[in-house]
């Protein structure tokens, strides 16, 4: 066997094992160091604004960091307050209106049962009585098995739901502690950002630093472009839904529009999670004008999303919509809801590494060739 092929195979295994081990160690340590990881990310995001405060307004570094954190906390607190206020108002409205809708639904179900289910039940009973004794026993046994399965499923569902409450209560103290450490880590890392950066640069060669800077610049550009694209799409959906609901004179249009914009992030479901049940209910209650208006609004939202998403994504980060959809789906299957966010981010990272010839250099290493230089 040619030794060159053996060396290539060994280098390939080394790259795969090294990458897998690095990801595993990162996930393993992230469980214990996540406040500091979040602190590094927040400090990185706030650093341009901190630099502006220290450079243009002559703020001391510590005061600039504190001001940046207070502004960030105020924005988050304001958003949460607004959402809670709208949710409470919406809940109060539902508590007043929902009983009326439930009574209407009960009447509709009763009418449907008497018109459709009861005659079908009588027909099934007639067919059952015409069966032989052994056949009747088989049918009854299957019905008992189905009832037992349904009972077991409902029991497990109730146990899971009730078991979630103590887990949530037990999670709150740890979450509070993690939040405190995250704030402290963010403050001290942001305050000493330049010093930490200088110390890190002392241990790396100039060529490596140059490559790292280029990777960070490309990642920053792509990631912020992706976030900007998603925020643009969500804002467009929210605005269209809000205008449509105001035209239809729907109460709490702002709350419904915000919720619709949020669920627009979900793959496959999207705004249909809000509109489809709503349209069905409007049809069942005989409110044809509302059902027609919601159907038209839903169609407009879907059409604008399909038309604008490829253009906005390609202009922001140059990602192919199909590749983005695959990344979202794979991320959702592997990591659940978190994968909806991490999937496209990983795709952006892979695209950036390819664009900067990092993947080419890895392949050159496997093949035993001299790595290519970074593109200028």
C-alpha cells in the first residue's frame, strides 16, 4: 500500500477526531462556563458602543461599560414590560370573551353530534349486533386496548406537565445565579477588553492573528447580516398583519401582530400557526366576512414572505434560501428550538470558512500540500 495514501487517511482521521473532540469539549465546558461565554459575546457586541463613549464622549472605560449595560438592560426590561402588559390585557380580554365563544362552540359541537355522529353511532351499533360472538369479542378487545392506550398517554401527559412545575421552580434560583454571574462577567470582560485582547495576541503569531481577524470580520458581517435579515422579515410580517387586523377591526391587534411575527420564525408552521385555526373557527361560527378577511391577509403574508426572503437573505449574507431551510430543519431535528437559531449560524460559519479558504487549507493539510494563502 502506498504510504502517501496511509498518511492522508491518518491526517483525515486526525482532522475529524480533532474537530469532534473540540466540539465535545466546548459543549461539555459550556455547561459550567456559560455565564462567561455569554459575557464574552455581550462584551464583543457592546465594544463598538463602548469605544464610541470612551473616544467621542471621553467617558472612563468603567463608566462607559456600565452605561452600555444599563442601556441594554433597560431595552430588554422595556420590551419585557411591554409584552407582559399586552399579554395581561389580552388575557383579561379573553377571560371576558372566551366563555361566549366556548358556548358557541359547544352548541356547534352538539348540533354536529346530533346530525352526524349519532346516526353514525346507531349504524355502527347495528353492524356490531349483526356480528358473530367471536367477532364481537375481538372488536370489544380492540376497543379496550385503544382506551387503555389513550388512558396511558393522558396519564403520562399529565405527569409530565405536573412534573414540569417543580423543575421550573428548581430552575429559577440557578437561572438567577447564572444571570448575576453573567452580568458580572460581562462588566469585567468588557472593562478589560483591550488588555485581554493584547495578552491574547502575545501568544499568537502575526500570520495567525491576521487570519483570525479576517475570520472574525467575515463572521461578524455574515452573522449580523443574518440577524438583520430575520429582523427585517419579522418586522415586515408584523407590520402587514397589524395593518390587516386594524382594517378588520380586531381588538388587541398589536399583541396578535407581535405574536404572529414571532411565530414567523418557526419552520413549516410560521404564521399558519395563528391564522389557520383562527380561519377555521371563524368559518365554524358562521363569521364568513372575518374568515375571508383573515384568509386574504394570510395569503398576502405568505406571498410577501416567499418573494422577499430570498432577496433579503441574498443581499444581507448571500445565503441560498434552500441551504438556509436545510440548516434550520437539521438544527431543529438535532437541537430542537435552539437549533432554529444555531442551524443558520453554523451554515454562516461554514460559508465563511469556505470563503476565506480555511476549508481549502484543511484539505491541503490532509492531502499533504502547502496551505494556500488567505485571499486579500
